[in-house]
C-alpha cells in the first residue's frame, strides 16, 4: 500500500488514512486534550506523512514512524500555545476509534466509563510516565522504539513502565471512588485495573 501511495494512488491513500486515523487522532487528543485541536492536528499529521512517504521505505517501520511524526506535531503545537494538556473531563469517547454496534448498552456504559477514568488518570501522571503508557500500552510500541523516540535508556523505560502502570491503576481506582468498573469494591478493583493495564 505504501508503494501505491508513493505512486499517487488516491484510493490507496484513502485506505491508509482510514486505517490509521483512529490511532493518530487518539494520540493527538491525549497530548492536546481538545477534540477540535486534535482534529486539526490529525489533518496536519497526515499532510506530513504524505509529504514524507519517500523517507519510510519499510512497511514494518510505518507505525513507529507515524507515531514519531504525530508526537513531534503535538509537541510543536503545545510549545506554540505554551500550555500543558488540560487535566479536565472531556468527551474522550471521541478520542477512540470505536466500531459501531456490537456491545450491549451495559457494555457501552462500562466501556465509556473506563475510557473517561483512564484518560483523567493519565493526565495526572508525570510527563514521562504518561508517554510510556501512551506509547507502550496504548500504541503498542516496543521499548526499543520508545527509547529511540524519547531518548531514554531501555532499562529506565522498563522500570518506569512498571511504576507508571501501578500509579495509573491507583489513580483510576481513586477516581472510581474505590470501586471497580462493574461496581465492586476492594481488592477486586485493583486486580481488574492492573489486568487491564497488562493487556
């Protein structure tokens, strides 16, 4: 598909955008905290991707390459507005590429609640911890790819990753009022949150 895009195949480019727009929008949203700004940044990122297609020669490197472009675009944007991502409740359901249909209304309720809690908890983490969670657990990059992107030693990333997951689990539990996402109290909440972060 990349080669077809390089040759100017519009259908291939549209397919590539559809395949990756959810991932890119979700990442931009987590950085800037605004649906409108995230949409604008997503468009900007795809312009950058299109202009730089010749520099990505291997399909296996495409996702890490696009995440690097997305992160750089977000950092540039944040520097321009001289502000950190706001830690406030936002319509985070828009930040995820969700398939329509399927889950029951009850499943939708708990899924939406989970996304809101995780988003709010992420905003309260340190910058490095938040980026590790975003890049490793949400975007699926390897520690090697993250280390190259952030210029942080792999050993540091691994140790910080474990602490970040535990911190995120505690913050999600605190935001949920000591209850897990199905309304149970106690240690079950911690176990479920930890399992979600390992998955």
